[in-house]
């Protein structure tokens, strides 16, 4: 019977400073000469990480009440629209929100400004009622003046992602960067063997309640992410060869660091936010050891033509090829470039490893596993009568 | 024959001297004007590519300098706010001159300014807008 470790046992070892923690890159290296059984014996936790643009992110903010109070029915933060349908002074600001007049400054920038301690102008309007007589407020707020400031991201940390190319004659501007015409470059976005959901492809240890590194502090996985897709084709090593599972995460922005959250603006595309996420994976048994042993050669992904409607798949490549600087697409040698930061992902994996080794981070067992056998609907358009 | 790029800053009074004509005639330098901002009676600036024999280009630049034209090799004028870089790699996707590359060792951005051909593609490609071509 192969040895099985429990969360409690691993946490006990972490507390005593006796646990062996490796990053996913270190364990992939170790797996060149060690079997999964040996790895399961020697290693307790493996840290994974990513630092990339994650558009489906945002913050919950409670502004506090004015006197007399107002029910904020239209809200702007530095001119960026925020959600107004949450009681009187609660709001949610999405990372990609912006005033169309000023598309280069969006919700992500507001979040970053607040995080960096800057003042932000809040303007809000209400219709005025007995409970909330005030109709307008315009004032400055900052990270200390607001009550809750919670990062809540409905879809982060994609398990694998496409490679983007462009076969057309026109340059295109995408969230995967600038794609030059005629297959002159290819961009890819995950951290490969260091990427969280690729190291636990069946999500055995990543579920509701998993404690993670989020933006420089400890946060949680709170649901499956939106567009959660678990039935994508998988390769012989059990990893999906295109975008698949995702996670929803939450954490206290007041504890986060601007080093691990970065607002960005892609020319002719829009605003997004780089989010730093690190996930510890407990090596419960040989199966988990085998999963985290995966290396860049074994992780494959699909090369899609972003210039053509329907984004046809042109090729399947692995991360070793992508990181080498060139891939072959339709017989042509194409230069590759990353669009997420492996350097920063390594830093996060290293920092999380340190927290674990110092006994400052406790692993949590998911209170619920995410759904299996999910796929996606597209939006079917039907006739709607005018009234 | 070599090619070199310079940013030339003209003082206000030099506007009507046919300096570029001298360069062509006396030093056999071919001039390619990449960008020009000239305001009559005020300071003006030119982004030039000079093509010719190395010693002739040096002589030509000396000649210009003697006529109160400030000549700066171009690499001094590309600003990159390195300290804000997050090493995402977006700029390397468009830099075909090979000036911007990711280090295969630590995956940090490396910028070899001597290879830059001022194509300016990196300016919109960087999602943090860390590049500026300072052309005054
Ligand atoms: S201007 Fe062009 S050549 Fe120079 S660094 Fe930018 S992309 Fe590279
Ligand atoms: S695109 Fe900007 S932030 Fe990204 S690596 Fe290049 S300079 Fe750094």
C-alpha cells in the first residue's frame, strides 16, 4: 500500500519546521532522477505560481456612510464607473471598467492607486429618499478611509492557455499582445511547469477554501472560476491542451502589495490587471507526486490564429519549445514571446515556499471539490419582440 | 561605409545655414531624415541617419558641432523606465531588431540599446508604457 499523507500530518511538519517544500520547477528537476514514489516519500509541499493579466478581477469596496446618508445609485471613482446595485455604500469595481473618454485609465488603475495609498475622487449620485436624503457627494477617499477593500476575482489562474498568432496581413492588438502580420510572432501566457492548475490537473487539492498566496498576502479559492471547463481534450500526461479550469479567488486588499498587483493598459484593447497567485500543493500520495513532476516538455498547448474568425487551431506545441524562443507553425519558424512574467512567478513560488518553511502558512483541505464534467455554453441569440 | 543615427538640435539662429548640404558635398555623407521638428526662428531638431565612411561621419559631426548644432548619438534618447518593468515580455514580441529579449536564465528583460532601430513598436506594446522616444 503506497504511503498516504494527510493535510494534518503535513501541517504538523510545517509547524515544526520539518516539512520539505520545493517549487514546481525544483520538483520537475528532481523528477528527472527520482520516481513519483520517491518524491512522495521525500517532498511534502510543492509551490506553484503565476503572474499574468487576469481581466476578470475587481474589488469590493464599502465607502462608509455620509451624514446625512446617500444611497449611491451612480458611482464614479476617478471617473471610472463602479457597480451601483449593492445597497447604499457597497460597490464593486471591475478591473476592466473605464470611462470610454479615457480608456487608458480603468478600474485596475483605481485599485492600484488605492493600494499605493493615493487619494481617489469618489463621486456618487442618489435620487434622495426618506432614509437616504442626500443626492450627491464628491469627496476624496483612500485605503484607510474606506471600510472593506476586498479583492474578489471571478476568473483567475487559467489552467493552460492558447498561444496566439496572426496569419493575416494586418497587425492586430489583443490581450495576448501585439500580433504582427504573416505569422511573424507568437505569444504565450502561462508559466508552464510552474503554473498552479497544471500541477494539479484534476483539481484534487485545489477547491473551495484552499488557502493561497494572493497579491502578497494570504487569500482563498472561493469557487470554481467562470468559464470553468473540465472536459477539454487532454494529452497523454493528463493536462488539457487549451484553456480549461479556472478559479475564483478572494483576499484582503488592505494586506496586499503593489509588487504583486499591476494595472496595465493594452493599446487598442483595454485595461487589465496582472495578479500574483501562488498555490501550495500538498504531496498527499504518489499520484500527486506524479502530477507535480510534470515538466515543460510534457505540457502542451494549442496555437490559435487570432486574426481569423473562429480562431482556428494551427498547431500543438509544448512549453519547452515556447520557452526556447521559436516554434514551428505551418512549417514556418516563428519567434515566441511570453506575455506573463515568469520572473515574478518564480519570486512568488519562492516567497510562498519561505512562508511554508517558516510555519507561517497553513494548508487547508478543500471543503468541497469543484464540479466534474463541465463544459461551456456560448450565447445563443434569439429573436426578441419589441413592445 | 557605416550607418549611424543622431539627434541634431539646432540653435534658433542656424535655421538658414545649409548645413545638411555641406554634409553631403564636403563629407560624402548620405542623409536619411527619419523625423523632423523645425519651428522657424526657434530651436529645431532632426532625427538623422548618416551613412558614409566612419571618418567622414566623425568629421561631419565635428563640423556640425562647430556650428552650434548639438549632435547626440541616438541611444541616449531612448527612455526606458527599467525600475517599473514587470518582465512580462510583451515588448519582446515586437522587437525584431533583437534589442529587447528575455534572459533565458532568469526571464528578466534585457535591453541592448545598441541594437535598437527606433521602430517604435515597443512603445504601444508595453502594457505599462515604459518606453518613450524622447525627441525634442
Ligand atoms: S524601438 Fe523597435 S528596435 Fe528599438 S527597442 Fe523598441 S521595438 Fe526594439
Ligand atoms: S512590455 Fe514593458 S513591462 Fe513588459 S517586459 Fe517589456 S518593458 Fe517590461
